[in-house]
C-alpha cells in the first residue's frame, strides 16, 4: 500500500530513544521535555512552549488560558479536523461554524458580514444577538499546514475584541512562522504520527505571552504547583513524556532534511502532473505544506480516482468532511457554508511522506494524467 502519510524515522530516532530508556526518565518527569520545548521555541521563533500529549490538548489549554468557558462562543471553520471543535466543547463553550474561501481558510470578508448582521459590540464584548452569549475567540486553521495571513487575522480579532488561537497543527515549516509573534496570540501544533514532525503522539501550545504559557503549564500538570501534591486548580494530565520528547528532539534536529525531501516530492508532483482545467494544484513553491493536494473541478472525478487508486493499493479517501454536516455538531450556530459544502468532496490528498519513491510518484501521476 502506498500510504498518504507515514512518519519519517532514521537511526537517530532509535539512538535518542535508547538513551532516554537508559536514563530511566521515560515518563513526564525528566530533562527531555524542557529540552524539546526550548529547541522547538528556538526553531519556530517563540518565547514559550508547553509540550503536551496531543494537538487537541494544546487547543484545550489555549482556550483555558484565555478563560473561555460556559456561555461563550468560539468561531472556527466548519472545514477542519474534529479536534478544533471538540476542544471548544471541553470547556463547555459553543462552536460557531463559518465558511472558508477558495484557499480553504476562514473567509474574513464573509465572516465580517455575518458578525455585522448577527452580533453587537457592548462594553468591549462581541455579543450574539439571538442568545446573548459572548463570542470570545476565533480559531483560524492552517489547512494542510499552509501559510496564512497571520497579521490580517490578528487585526480582525482585535477589531472585534476576540481572543485568537491559531490551529497550526500541521504547520511544521519554520519559514512560515519566522516573524515576531504578538503576545495576544496562541499557536497550537500537533506531532501525531501522520505529521511532518512527529513525537508519535503529542503537541505544543506556543506563545510569546508568559502569563498564558504559565496558565497552560499549570493546567497541563494536573493543576500542581512545583511541590508534588500541592494543587492550585483542577487540571489535566496532559504533559508530554520524555520518550516522546526524545523522538521530537531527533526529528527537530533532522527537520531541514525532512523538509528538503518533501520539497523535492512536491516539486515532482507539480512538474509531472499535467495542467488541465479538470483540477487545480494546491502547491506553495516558497513554503512546505503538510501534504500535496489537488482540487477537482467536479466531485464525480473523486469517486473514479478513488476506485482506481484503491484497486492498485494507493490510499485515498476524503480529507475532512465539514463538521456542521456531522451528527455531534449539527445543532450549533453556523453561517452560510457554501464553499465548505461544495469543496470537501473535490479535494484529493496525494501521498506526501518523505519516504515515497519516484517510482510510486510516477505511478500516481500517470493515473491522474490518464483519468483527468
């Protein structure tokens, strides 16, 4: 099977893991977690990073740190992974689903029209007219790890008195994040096994705000103070283990090589897929996204392509299904979601992991070129 994504692991990962095992610091206590946090902060230009057991936990901690709670509403795209919405429900807040644009990022122009129609500003709070609830935060998603206009989103959040959390789960190209971060923003990353940079399972909540980082760290350590059994808040057992951090350190040290391999793979697809009106290539020449994808003109092509791919053992399925269409999320507030509804069945994610061979890439390109 040619998988969409598998982790890229070398002998260095084995060496780091064996050294961790020899040290006996295999759980959450030990030196490797802070070492991983510091190395990540250095590479991705953050002042503070809190390493946790998943990207979902990172978003949950970000919401807790901002004080999002019951009777609050959080804006997010419907076209996203379930974790973005689930974390909102963990704090008993309500998701409000909004549409994306053709770049698969929140459509701010459309969102602004929606807010002007359905909300009012009162004493520095954005209030939903129909429920009287406080719309407290917005979570833009870097779909497929793509570069987005961070500054534009931050200006929008400031205008409407919104806390902002960037769901950067799949964004592992340091070049994309090479800018001075505002202290009003939080960024959440995932290091799941299917990501460019992996710790097996894990994530990081990163920020330039010391107070927010300290709150997140407290919540992530079962609410404990420095002494073992002194608790300040009801917290969560979210810390990353030293075994995971050891894997992450090795991956960070090898990140340039991983990204170089992905750059070559993406370039090969871009050069060898025929340019046709039947699809558009989702490709950023300047930055390395998580996966390489094409956007079909007609959703009927997806079923044809899926059957051929699966018959020759190439993994292909729908990427994300908009959350507002799914049972757990159907009853929450949403705007008109025209682009989300039309787009999700047209997105084809191609095998994009650093280990894929040229032979397999040629096979994939040949099928697409012949069919489309």
